[in-house]
């Protein structure tokens, strides 16, 4: 772990001070810190915010750095998009290590110090995607912490052998068990969830399950997830990503479900999507539910959007939730930084003594102005180690 | 009107060629144009897209350039936000000419060559906002075309004298009659709309009415608008901004309304909002309804978001409408450029011979890549006149 002295920073919107990171942890915040022999960065009065947290993405999917992929498939069918991606990825012969390096480094350049990546496990690609992303995680360990979810994108039951590959992926070191749309993809919610929870129990790992199912269908699947989480006493160990169904209009139905989610300390990851229902921050906050956010896949076969910038994602969280007050925009930022880390069961990132030495120096008049303009990142620091400077990572993407 | 030769541009995603603008109009697109004596710009193979069109904003409202405004009001009550703005604007003593210059020039720096601005008319501010914005329109006439809508933000009936001020505003040169939420604000839809349409008839001007009302209430107001448009034979002269109610789930109800709107050639302006229902591009396109888009107010007392970038707005249109295919993203761009101009009843902007000489040179691998990354604008040209270069307008904001 590294030590670093950041001179002359504004602590969020507060006073100007110096920040000392010692052995990877913020050890002092005060004016005029004197630390002989410690590497020092002059920050010219720019704002210090906590390291950003990309809590839901797919590092194995991006096509950045490759010739432009012309999308003729669109977004009308989930199955169509899944099948298209498997074929395209195979036919292009994509190197998941190279692509995940490009994607992760771009995300770091925007200030992320912690990433959770779902990684496809299927019978066509086998464990190649996971191998590629884990190699990236190893290489970038000083710049960013990367956590992996073994993700059965093509279903657990449709292709013989997927469950075995998932088992191998978890033995290999994938950090969490993934899953998706127990009704919508496998058309066998009991079968799908029994495998997911069985793997979690066997490997003693948490779960992060994609749930795009809307309305009552999503609520049905969510109940089945909660039944198992309760039966297995998995409080705090289950995450539901997307959870579109929580954006349904029936607020009594949603409120009751939020109560049950809160009781099991289930965490919710959202992209704050604009074209679908979404879990609403204020309602989740009323129940104390931990929320993280992510950019999801960026520039992949699913769509051309996204750049890995979690400060822009904070803007999207704010816009999607009609957060107009300064205090609300700061909550949106928290979801994309300290709060997101908590949702990932990691130490809260914060500009506070004792917090991890993950700090982003950003230009801006105020924190809120920096969020809404996703202002330039001057410096990205992870555990006292400089990851990026002026938008350029210190490791160059392949 | 000005002449200009743009050398070595990619025509949208097509071939590289030169573009000659003569007397403000695109007069030739071909390789190796020779035009002695005409000012020439080397474009280094960057992409030419049509001038961007900001079809719904409020140039009199932005606080850009002023000390950061801390928002403690939020978005829970429309009336609360209206009242707050009137008071804040008065207490800060805002100069609407200076603010509209800042806002308009920032919008131009991102590539807009045509702007429709609603301008508040109320009994506190009188005609000051309109005077300020019209002064800006005059000063910037070579850089951007600015159209004004006399907009009764505080209602037409709640404050005695507003209708008279609206009449004066139109006599002074406001281009269109504005209105808003006939039920929601004045609580007198008949009274409100009779004044709006009466002013339009008297001054021979079109209408652009804000309609935030959702669900059946909005549909009711929309029907009252259509009744009057039909009775007064105002085909093609009525615009409805926001039209949130068209995003209601009852697709038969919406489809029937779209048929009626299409029949009267009513135009729809949208911001592609993320926290409210919104008119859906594909459904409107099926009825051939003209659509424009806008950033709405930017960085004002309503909220901190927005920067005037219509290429970013095209991204929002794409995201909001789940537009993932390249062809769909190009339609999103069209709504923010040529299609938006048509919705404003202005000549269509396009990279075609005979079209207005409004051209934006943008970096990017493809047009879609330029939209989703809202890539840097290299050059902004309006009617053959250079408005901005490398993000800097040639007129400096006060």
C-alpha cells in the first residue's frame, strides 16, 4: 500500500485542506500537513470526492477500440440480443482480456477505483471471458479493484453444461454467483434459482442476479429470490441488478416488497435507465436499502451508448429520479461512490479519516456542478496510488 | 449572406468531399471544388452533420456565469418552482440580455444554428425578459437564428394584466404565442386557451404550448387545443411542447390522439425526459408527426442540469426511446437537427445542395459514434458564416 499527500484540495464543498494517505488509508485531513518523504501532489484548490464505484458493468463485452460495430438488431427482443452477441463475439474472435483492459482503464480514467463486472459464462465461450477479465483484474490491481460475477447470460438450463461451467468459474475465483430473469430466459424460475442459490451455498459466495422482468412477473421472481434468501439466511448476501419491476406504478405493492428486501438487506444495483421502469431512489432510501449504480455494458453489441464515466452516471441517477436539489444530487453521487461501495459490501469510500485512500480530484465550482457537468477529472487515486492524471491512466490500454 | 468552402469533409458517414456554401446556401457538394476568392476551411476528414436545432429552451432563465445557485426547492410542486423562480430572479436582479447571451452562445458553441426560446411574460418582470432575449437575437443574428415564444409562465389568468402584456409582447415581435398547462396552472382551461388562440388569431402567429399535464388530464387539455386548432383552421401552426400525456400506457388512446394530431399537423417538441412519461418517437413517426427536441432550461432555478448541447440531447432522445440500431440513433440526431427545423416550420437542415448553409464539423469515427459520445465540435457554420471553432464561439459571451 502506498502513501501520498494531496495538497490544497477542497473537501467536497467544504474547506480547503491537505489529505494524507498512509498505507492506503486516509490518515489525516487538515491544513498544511507536513509529511517528509511522502510523494506529494499539488491540487490547486480542486474538489476532492471519493473514488467512484462502477457497481454493474460487463468488462468482457465492450467493443471499444475495435472498428465501429454497426447495430442492425435493435432492442426489441432480449433473446435476440443475447443470441446476436454470442454469435458476433465468436465471429469477431474478440480477446476478452484486451477488451476488458480497454474498458476498465477507460472507467478508471473517469475516476473509478472499484468495479463489479459480470462476466459471461456459456457453453460457446466457456471460461475464456472470465480468464480474460481475471487477467485484467490482476494486471490493474494497483489502479482499480475488480470484482467478478459468474454470469450465465445465455441461461442456466437452455444449454447443457452451463451449470458445470458456473461451478468451475466460482472455483476459479469468480467472486459472486450471477443469474438472470428466472422466468424470461430459462422459462423455469424454480430450476434457475435452485442452481443459483445452490452454487452460492456450495461456494459460500454472494449472489448478484439480473432482473429485467417487469411488473408482476418481476415481482414474482423477486419473491422467489427472497424465499430462498430467507430460507438460506443470506441476509446482506443477495444483490438484485436492474429490478425494473420496482418501478411499477402500484406503490403499495412496491412498498411492501421494499420492506421485505430491506429486511433481508438485499442490495439493488441500477443504471437509472431512461426507457424502462426503474427502482426509485427516494422510495428505496425510505427503507434504508443500499443502492449502487453502474453504466452496464458500454459500446457493445447491445447498443452504442456508454463511456464508463460514473460521474455522468450520477447525473443520470439524478435525472431519472427527478433530483433537483443540491442535497439530492449529492445523494446521486453517493450512490456512484461511497454508497455503491457499501452496496457491494466493501468499505465505504469517503473523504474521511480511516476511509480507503480512494480519492478523485475534480474541477468544478461545487460538487453538484461537477456532477451535472461531469467535469474533468484531474487526478484519480486508489489506495494512495495514482491511477490516472488529466484523464489519462498511468497504465496504457492495449 | 456569406460564402465558404469546406474542404475534405465526410458527408455524414459517406464519402469525403468538399462543401461549397454560396450566399448562405449549400450550392455544391463534390470532390475537389475550386472556388477562387471564397474563404476556405480545411476539415481534415471530420464528419459534416447539419446544423443542430435547439427547439425548446428558455434563454431568459439560465444562471450560467453567476455564482452557483444552491437549489433547496426541488421538483415536487410545479407552482412552487414557478413562484420560486419569479422571486429568485427578481431578488438577484438578473440581466436577461446578459444571461441569454451566455446561454445562446454556449448552445452555439455545441453546434446549434437555430434556437426557439420561450420567454417569460409576467406582471413582475413585464417585457424585460423579451427585450433582453430579442437584443441577444439581434446581436447574434450572424451566428444563430433565435425565435421567441411569448410564454405566460405564471399563468394567464392568475395575475391581472398578463394577457395585455402577452398582446404587447406579440406586437413587439415575439414570434409565437405560448401557453402552459391549461388545467394545472390557471385552473381554467377554457379561459386559458381562449386567450392563447385569441392572441394567435389577432396577431396571425403560431402557438407553442407547454403541456406537462399527465394521463387523462393532459389528454383532455390536448383535445381542447385540437378543438380550437380545427375550428380556426390552424393546420401546421400549433406546437405542443413536452406532451407527457402521450407517454401514457393506454396505446389505443394514444394512437387515436396521434391520428388527430397528425391530421392537424401539430408538431411535438420533447426533451426526452427521464423522470416523466414522454411522447415516443417510434409511435409519432408511424403517424408522420413532426418532432423537435430541446434541452429546456439549463442550470436555472428549476434544476442544475443541462449545458445546451443538442448532440448530447440526441443521445438522450436515443436512450429514452430505446434506440439502439445505428439507423435509430440517426433518427434521434435528425430530431435534433433537420427534423427539428421542420417541426419549427423552418427549412430542413441537411447536408444537401439547396439546404441552408448550416453545417457542423464533428470529430468521430461514424455519425452514431459522434452522437453517443457527443464528440468535440470542430467548426460550426451558419449560413456560411463561422459561428464557433473548437468549442469557442467567435463572439465572446459577456
